[in-house]
C-alpha cells in the first residue's frame, strides 16, 4: 500500500470562485493573511472571472489568487490583491501555479504595462518568491497597513512594457534586445 501511495502524483488545479465556494475563499484568507477583507472585496471577486482562482491540491482548497485591473497612473496594470497558500502546502508548486496563471493571463491579453502587489516589509519569503518571477521592489509605502506591525509595505512590480516619452511602447522583447544591441 505504501508503494502505491508513492506512485500517485499530487495534482494541483485552479478552479473558479463561485457563490457556492466563496466561503472557502473567505476562510482561507482569514487563515493566510494578517489583514481582513470586506464584503465588497468578495463581491468584486465573484465578478472577476479568470482574475480570481482557488487552488486545489488533490481536490482540497489550499490556496487562492485574486486580482483586479488597475488603470491609475496613466497605465493599465494588473494588481494582485491576494495570492496565498495554507502553510502546510507551501513549497509544493501551488503558488507558482497561481503566478503562472496570472502571467499567462497578462500575456494572452497583451495590453498590460505591469503587474504589481503589496507585501509586508517583514515577509521575506514572499519577497523572495516574487523575485523569482522577475518582480522588483519599486517603492516602500509607510503605514500602508492599519492594524498590523510592521505597518509598511513594499510595492513589488514586474514591468511588462515601458512607456517611452515619444509615445512609443516597448515590451519585454524590445527591452531585452536593446540590452544587447544598444
């Protein structure tokens, strides 16, 4: 029997957030994050479609990612509101699967300037995790969080294309080429 268990592969899947499972998302967020989210957050998540996913590990909800489109600062950016996984299920590829989903979404859309999120300054594990996917700390916001310490948050961003002053837009490929070809 032990041999048989070792042979079964764990499966990680992403599923839609629906009115039937939204309570699972609420409970997961209560456990994973030090801040609480209001009813408007969950109402918006229900309308987010591909931008909100539950992560299943062998059919058990163990993580979730929730994003929204941000059009402030004269650009179109994807904001990762939450991306988290229950502690015992970390380092199994679940977070990576969720980030890949987000990266695939923005690539397929083709019209985003960047992806960004906030991370508590003390959360080195999360900061290191996002850096593996090309995110960089671009700003630190003091007193970002109201009821947790430390209250400061880093803004992590992955730039997808850079706006140039003459109105041209450069994407990742052009930026890479210029590094090597001047």
